[in-house]
C-alpha cells in the first residue's frame, strides 16, 4: 500500500514564543515507542495493547482521498459508527464496509474504513490475532506499518492481497540502497530490491507458500477461524510469521512471546539493507480498498470475477464493486487482539537530530519514550538561532530532523510534518515568498508564464486529447485523455463539478505543481504532480495534464478560484 497523509490537528501555542503551528502525523496525547534493536538482547515486554474495549480509541479514521485511485470513500468515525462499519463486542472488533447501497462508476466509491494508529513505533514485535479478513472480487485489504516522509522511513506490508487470492503478499518499500537476499524463509521470494523507484514500486519480498503455511490469506484464512500474524522488526532484519488457529505457539498465548519457538518465518527481510536507516517511527494501518492501482488493473486475471461487456478489467471492477453491495458481506476484518512488544533498550535512541546547516554545532535534543510533540523542541531551537523565522520537524511523534527556515510563508498541511512560522517578535531574513513542501524544505515559487486565453477550446475528453488547454489564469497545459502517469502524487483535492478543468486553477496556486491526473467525471479527484513524466494508457475517466513547455511551477501570487491550498491533503508517494 502506498502511503497517505494522517489527519491534521492543531497544536498548542507555546508560551516561550508566539508561533502558529500545524500538526500532521503527531497526535496530541499519543506516544512514540522506541525499543531495543539488538536481536536476542532480552525478553520481549508488552508496551501497547489494542484490546477490544479500547481498540478504536487508539486509532484515527482517515477520511480523505484514496492515493491508489480505488473505488472507495473512506469515512470518518461518526459515519463508521452510525452505519455499523466499526463495532466492538467483549472478545473482538469488526471493521466492515457498506453492504446496502449502490455506488456506480463515475461517482463516489463504496464506503469503507481506513484506520491509522495514534501511537508510533521503532522496532518491536507486532502480534495480530484475527478470525476473519476481507476477501472477494474487487477487494484490496491490507494490514501494514508506515513511517513518515515516505519512502524515507519505510513501509512494511504484512497482510495484503486482492480479489479471491488465497496467498498473502508480504513486501517492504524504501528509498534507495536497500536489498534483501530472500533466504531463511518458507515463503516464495520474488523481488530483492526494496527501492520504491525500481520495478514500478513493487518493493522487495514475496508471497506465502501455501504448502508450508496453508490458510494464510482471504477465504481460506477466514474459513479456518484465522490465526496469528507476527512481525519482528529489529536493527538486523524484519521477519513475518503466520500461525493458524490450531498451531499458535504457547508463548504467544501466554503473553510471553519467545522467538525461538517460531521456526522459519514466512518472510525474512535481511541482506544489504541498513534497517535502522530505512525504517523508523511507524504507524499501524488497517484498511479495505476496492479496485484501484493493484486490484483494478489485475481484475481481469481472476476468472471468477465477472467482466462487464464492452468494458476493460479496471472499469469492470468498478462496475462490480459499485453495483453489487451484497457481494461484500465477507469484506470485513474480525480482530481479537493486537499487541506490540519491544526489547529492552539501555541507551535512549529517540533523539531529535538537528539539521546539518547552519546548526552543525548544536546539541541533539533529547526526547523520551513517550513523546507528545517533539516539534516543540524544534521551536525552542529556532528561538535561539538568529534569523530563524520558521521550522519543520520531520519524524512524526519521535526521532526526526529540525529544519530551520528563513523568510516568510504560509503553513501547508502536508500529512507528515510539524511546521511552525513566527507570528511576532521575528524579523524576516528574506523577502522571497516561501512555502513548506511535502518534504519539509523551502521552495521559491516564481509566477508561471502567461499567454492569451482562447475564446473557445475543448474542455471535455476525448476532444481535448493532445490539445493545449489555456486555463482562466492564462496558463498553458498539455492534456492527455484516457491516460495516467507513472509519477506519484504529492497532494490531491476532491472537486465537485467542472470535470478535469477544475484541477487547473488549483494546480496554478499549489507550490511545485507541474501537472495532475484527474480521476472522475463531472466530480472526481485531482492528483497533483511535482515532476514531469510519461503517460500510460488508462480508463476513460482518467485525464493527465502537464504544464506546457516554458511554464514554471505553482505560484503563490495567483489567487485560487476554486480551492484554498490549505484545504489540500498531501501524500508523499
């Protein structure tokens, strides 16, 4: 699963300096748990327990766009509770989807739930006990771990698959220089390179071996009353085991997990990869998606999944999901428990690193195991540095980097960065207009080049295909109908009416935006791009647009006509 922005919440105005602040991944009252990373250095100790009575209170309900283009609408906590999508009994919790209404192609997708843990972790033993998981044509469920500033802090996909598969896919995604050997495991090894930029972001890892570990996914897992997935994350490796209900190690059921009982793992992520430099500060995510970038484009490969006459596999998937609510009665998670254990740590490794310039002489800022807001420590650091007028903290609830800013600019919600700008008692070091980007850096935003706007031009597909469109800010874009691009999105926004042409003016005022993919009809979602790339064939409801030659990136000098930049929800794929 690709990453996504966590819900943004407002921070507390500190007394030592007058700053306005914006919180993204850091959740007030949440904890960051950093455990020991040396395998065998002691017994695993329970540090966090998601028992049914408190399970949902320890997650936030993500309810923005789907970064993988699925036919889904993730709902907030109120909607989920009112419709019974999240329920609790004495022994388990259930996470389900809408099984009542039709949501046809071209409109909003089927309502579902995507949970992101408030607490975050570096290292640990993650034990998920489940009775049932979603399965069926059109489904794409996942249980995974994700760090901030993707892919810099990594992604670990523990349970993932599509449609009627009976075989689990286990993978990791990182930035460059992380490869694994694929040895010492029972699973079938498929890819060694974890770099998100290689092999279309397929990551490293493989699939379960149904002979060695039967009933590990989907209907087979659910019909067998589930079992336990265990993920061990150390400084040396990441390993995943699955134990069916009738073969769970006694040390797990007794609450004192002993790795020596577990045998060979299903997946062993170990090789030429510095685990600690690629994985940190992970949230736990549980979600059910439909169609989208994986399930949509593989739908026609599953012969039991019906195709719509005259439509390709992707659109057939959306039609099936949209028009058959009763087909998703099995698209639910039933979870008995989720527990996180960690090894003892003798040295506090959760320190906030400082930027290399101009703060090379600054001392590290210490942080405890339970951190509510380490970004406030960056504000204190900024207070003591001449010329500092703003700061970003990269790292969510724990270890991260203080990046100091000069100049002036607006806060932009980017989904993973704590940011603050001075609102009094500071003098600006620059007159340049500045904005915080999704990686927490500062970018200058010169205006785009304008030309005369034609009085009439194609504004619908396929008439606009391969045409130059001049928007209302008189900015030129090349348009490609029935197309997508391999370039990932750095933010997005939903639009209601106007089709793909509504995306142009939003891109105009979004710093670093050079184009977008629009998915929808009259209403839909604009997925914005911060770099140019080639186009790929896609369903008819996809449109790609890039700035024409000679145009430059988004300008803060242009007033938005349809949306405020602050309303955009960022991701980092």
